[in-house]
């Protein structure tokens, strides 16, 4: 990977709601895990993808969305793809479900509509997708259905399912 850009985390994060980890080894603090919100170029057999990763901004979502738009336009990004998990009342013994969403018809495969119209708590990534669509850019995403009782744990099967979904969009196999 190659670092392309970083965001000023002090402008975007509420440290009181998500406190970064520090290590205390008597009698002093010995380490601090700097939160990083960054854009990296990840090489793939087909050339590469840009990966935006880090903690979700707590603050300034509109400014963050405009910054992502500027990156998309400067770098000539044709499609953005977001991924995340949503806790649901589904068992881990069933096939993993994924809800696809996009900024225009035809961007994602038409599947059975499980939800209809919902009002849900917003997220910075959802706002970025919405705003990119308003600004004429293709943006889409995949939300994997995570059993609610596993929502606070690592759930590799869900991550693999998201990689499969992104692989289909990219037209190449990502190594899970």
C-alpha cells in the first residue's frame, strides 16, 4: 500500500466519545495509539484500488463529504464502494445476507427488497454516498447482516462476504 492522503483527525473526532488507547507502564505512559483516517492506494493484479479507512468521523460530516468529493474528482475515481456491517436478528448458522445500495438505478443488482422504506440512524459513510450521488458521482455500498450477538466481536465470515461483493464490482478476486 501507498499512503495517498490523511485527514486531520483532530477536526473530525470527539475524543471523549471514543478514547484512543494509551499504555501505562508504571511510572509513566509508554505508548499512544494515534487514530488515523487515511486514503491508501492498494496494489491489485488489475492495477489497484483506493482504500479509505479509519475511525468514522464524529464531527464535520459535510466537510468530510466535500473532502472526499475533492479526492474523487482530482483522482478520477469512477465508482466509490463502501462496506459496513449492521447488527440484525439473524443467526450465524444461516447464509450471510448482504444489502446492496447505490446512488442510481442499475448500479447494484436488483434483489428482493427486504426493507422497503426505513428511517435509520445516519453515518458519515452513508452521507458521503448520498452526497456523491447528488454531485453526479457513482457511489454504492454493501451492508453485511451481522448476528446482533456478534456485533461487538470480530466476525471474519462477514468480512469475507464483503470482500466477495467488492470483488464482483472490481471484476477481480480479492484475497480473503
